[in-house]
């Protein structure tokens, strides 16, 4: 039986606590497992208690997306634009590794919270401060998010974790290459993936640098 909200061994129920619990549920089992009932179980309260703080699941999703945005480091419009955008990209990737369920939600909500709006404004301000035009800022922001979210989604879907895991999967795949029908896959796995120090995560910086190099070339010559 759920304990009363005022139990001395836990903090009182609040909207913040409800949303933090919702993140914990989603981190543990994805969005499919996030319901008012599962949230009440996580909080150890009756389901009706949850409705005092959030009206429905849509409000929960709006709230937890805003909390995820709040975890991402903001770039500073006063700093070097490339360093600041790189910092934000690495922070976003790290946060999305902790909350992979959030990737599909980041730009899907129509009721943006304050952390979400601060995040977008800081990114736009950093790009505008670098000298990008308004249209080019829009292009750059869309391109960067597509890359960051796409890479995070790919990482979340990979059947391995870390260097050792990649090698194990690659060796298993090699069993299917013995016929010689897949020479380019064999070459990639043998000459790259199975080499010492390989990490799929290193591809992130390679791709990000290519994008930033391309964006830098579109800046007006001072």
C-alpha cells in the first residue's frame, strides 16, 4: 500500500518530484512503460495523487523534455562559436546517452518549457554572434541537430557498448563473410573495426568537425 505523501522518510510530493520520477521510469523502461500507474508506483503513492501535479501524460512529456534540455550545457554567445557549439554538441550527446527515449521527443513538443526555450535561444545567439545570417543560422542549427540526434539514435541502437563490445560483434559478423560475397564489409571490419583502439564514438568528432568546417566557410569574410 502506498505510504502517505507526508511520510518523514521522503520529501513531499511536488511537480518537480513527479517529473523526476517520470524520467526515472522512462530511463528504466522507455516511454512505453511510462504511465500514470507506473509513475505512481515509482513515487509510492496512489495514482490520483499524481493528477494533483500533472493533468495528463502530454503534460508529463512536456515537463520531462524540458528537464532533459536543462541538463545540456548551453553555449555562450560571448565565446568562440566553434568551441561553444562543440561543447554543446558533446553535452547533448552525453545527455541523450543517459536518456535515449528523449531523442524522438526533443523537437516534437508544441508546449516548450523555459529550459527548452533558453537552449534554443542560446544556440541561435551563438551562431548569430559568430556572424551567420538569419537564414544560414537556421540551416546550421537544423544541420547540427540532425547530426547530433541522429548519431545519438544510432549509438542507442548499436548492439554493443565500448571497444570490446564492438570487437565481439565484429568477430561474430565475420562468420557470415566466409563466402567472400562481402569484400568491402570484410575489409572494413578487418582493417578498421578490429584494429587496436577502435571506438565507434570517435566518429562523432570526425563528423562534427566536417560540419563545422563547412559552416565556417559560409561565414562572411571580415
